[in-house]
């Protein structure tokens, strides 16, 4: 009896995994492994605690917006750019690095280490105050080396806020960013 219950569960699970694989292909899943349909989704936090005091001159969601921008690749290197655009009638300031997180096709957070500094395709002048005039923008680039995604959960969502302490927005993407790696 126990052996037949185990065989039934194993067959049922294999069927669910196969259905998830086929559905993912139908939905355009082309990078990395398909998330296990039986695991609980553990998304990135929608907001991290602020790091220090938030200055009154800093850009707020009522003044500025984070936008997904260009993605590029060359000689085994990658870069994804995001922009913060001031849509208000007053200048506002950004100071530091944006708050960034990644999630797989199932919506679970991908644990990576973000390291500030330059990469092959992304420069970094260091954290500094930038004033965004009305209609102006600033950009931040995420650079990494191309990774083999076979059997690995790749990035299908990019989450970002102008700085820690604000709620993150998210965008659908297909990036070969996988867990356990370091990105700049």
C-alpha cells in the first residue's frame, strides 16, 4: 500500500512538473530552469529599511519615477540600465545607489550579491548626490558577465527603487542573472 501511494505521488508530481515546463515554454520561458511548481513562492521584499535619514530634498515617488531602460551585451558581458526621471516641477536629489532585487519566473527572489563598482560595460563614479531638474533623469547600470543558465533559475523580474526605504517597482525581463553570483 505504501509503495503504491509513493508511486502515485511520484507520478503525480512528475506530471505537475511536466505541465509547468510546457506552460512555461508556451509563455515564452527561454532562459534557465522552470521554477518548481510545488515550492512556495518567496518574492523579494517590496521595500527595504532606509539606510540612515532620508533628506527632505531627496526625490520621492510623488516627484520621480524609476524606469526600466536599455539592455546591452558584448563579448560575454551584459548591462541593464534603469533611470530615475523627475516628472515634477521642482528639482529633487538622489544620493547613493538604487535598491535592486531580482526574481525568477515563479516570482521568488534570486539571492545575488550586488557589489558597487565598475564592470566591463558599466562605469561607476561612486555614490554621489545628483540633482534631477524637472524633466531630468539619472541612470544606473547593472553589469555582469554572461552566465550559463542551464538547470539554474534565471531572472524574469527586476525590482528597483530609487533608494532603500522606498517601495520597489518591478518589470518583466529575461536576464541570465542567477543565484549565488556577484553583480556590479
